[in-house]
């Protein structure tokens, strides 16, 4: 019975290690859409009334998938309009904005979060959410 337990522990550790290797290989050489510093992000809020910001964690596999969805949406929209930020460098603001988990796409009105998307279930869902909220970003009537 002990051999079985040890084998299961080794297998579990290996699967976790494999997951991190896969995440690293997917992320290797890839640029984020717009990596922002804290000051740049706060300046953007002052310049633009409505802003999309995508929060992620570097070792989050789901975040990489969500980023791909956002990239596809931006290709369809024809512009890079989503700012990306590593949540590890914005902990105080994340607490103030009530970011509960990553990945998270937030539509800000000034420097206040207006709408949040946590469930990146499909490209279609992300596209429809962005399209609906992009109308308000561009000043169109919903």
C-alpha cells in the first residue's frame, strides 16, 4: 500500500510540474498586448473616460487562454484597445477595485470599475461581452 501512495504522490507532483512547463512553453516569446506600469495605467484613466483592462497572473494557464480570446476579439475589432496588467504589481488597487480572481477583464469608467468579466468560457462569449460594452466605450447608445 505504501508503494501505491508514494507512486500517487510522485505522479501528482509530476503533473503539477508538467502544467507549469506547458504554461511556460505557451508563454515563451509571446508579448502581452499592452503591458502597463501602474503610473501609465492611472494616467490612462485620466485621459480616457472608458478603458478595458485585463488582469492576469504570469503562471496562470487560464489567463493565457483568456489572453488569446482577447487577442482574437481585438483582431476582429481592428484595434488594440485592451490594456493588460500583471495583478501581482497592483495589489492595493486590485483590492480597492474588488478584483476577485484572475483572469479578469474590467471596463473602467474613469478610475472606477463598471463591469467585470471573469468567465472566459469561449471566444464568442468574450466577443459579445466586449462588443456590448465597447458600444458604451465609443459613446454609442446601447
